[in-house]
C-alpha cells in the first residue's frame, strides 16, 4: 500500500522577503488537506513554517481566516 501524498493544487505568493505556498494534497486514504508553508530568508539560510488544515476542518479554518482579514482591513 502506497503512503505517497498526491498534490492536487498549488499556488505560490511572494510577499516581500517571504514566500507562501498554498498546497492541497490528498493522502493515500483519499482525504484532502490544505498545507500552508511560509519561507523567509534569515541571514544566509531560509526559515520554514507550516500549517495544515484537514478536510473536515477547512471550512472553520477559512471562516476564521476571513474574519481576521476583514478585521485587519478596518
């Protein structure tokens, strides 16, 4: 049985010294999940951070993100 993850969608956003990667993947069991990676240059190396939202939580995650973005726009 394969444990390989299948990438379904990928979007890259460059924002100043940071790069964000939005990837939708599918596990070997068929469930989908969102992975948001941030990469930024720190000195001569890069620092990476990752957030994952699983299929059953992505709607709540999206609603929270939307509220935060709307608040920042005020």
